[in-house]
């Protein structure tokens, strides 16, 4: 039985926008050391819960959050978004250093682990479903304002990343978040965003830290 659309969507938005932050900030408040690996199981659990809500309570298809086969143009845009987005992270690094904050690069060097392939798949898949596809689509439907939907989704994404990556990392991720959100709004294709996210994490979390080790 489907739930009333506003109620089901409201529940879905709580899951997609609030639960990741509750997890990461909860660990921080409890003084538990965090790493990207510790989020693998919780992120999948939250994502599967969201998909269950979407299908069972909202009665919406996966295509309603952009889960459809990408075209060649979608994939080309994903590659372009990756280059632009990663370039923006590098460009903001001097500002982070000037402010006396830790950069995402310095923290990434501490995250090398044998679980990296699973981490890359997890972050690229779950975070795009939670923060891009579902959040933007549903917030846009509820408010009728694409810009507001993007703004809220970006804010939730960055807030969830502060406990591990710090304010400096979140600052570096801001322009990257704008680029990937723009990619989603433009193409409405979530796999394209996943591709962009995957290659960004691959370079930032595995390749560059691995070469520097």
C-alpha cells in the first residue's frame, strides 16, 4: 500500500538528507575515529532503505531519480564534469592552506586501505542516489524550485562530509558539488554522475595518495 505522496517523500528526504549526517556526526560526537571504510555498510543500508521507501511507499520507478541507461553524450559530459570538478578541488587548495585548514588531499593520504575498490563503488553509487538523484528530484517536486533543491542537496552533502574531511575538505568539495549537481540537472542521468564521482574519488583517494606514499 502506497503512503500519501507528501508523507512518503518527506520520509524519503529525511533518510537521504539526514541519516548520513546523523551517522557521521554521531561517530564524531562519540569520539570514534572515522575513515572512509567505516561508512561502507551504513551508506548501503541507508540507500537500500531509501529505495525501499521510493518503490514501496511512493510507488515511483527508479527512473524517477535519473536511474536510466546513459547515452554517449551523458558519459562524455561525465568525463568533462570530472575534469572540471577535480580541477576545482585543486584550485581551491591554496585558499584552504591560507585559512590554516587541512586540505582534502592531506586527509586522503591517510585513507589508503585494501578496501578502496569497495569504497570507490560505494561512494559513487550511494551518495549520488542519496544526495543527487533522490534529493534534487523530490525537493524540486515539492518546492517547484530547481535552484533551491540543488542548494539544499549540496548543503546536506557537505555537512555529512565535515566530520571526516573537515571544514577545509568541505570547502574544496563545494565547487565540485556544484559541478556534479549541474551535471545532474542538465542531463537528468544519475549513472553519468556516478561515473564522474567514481573517477574523482579514484584519482583523489587512490591514485594520487598511492603515488605519494
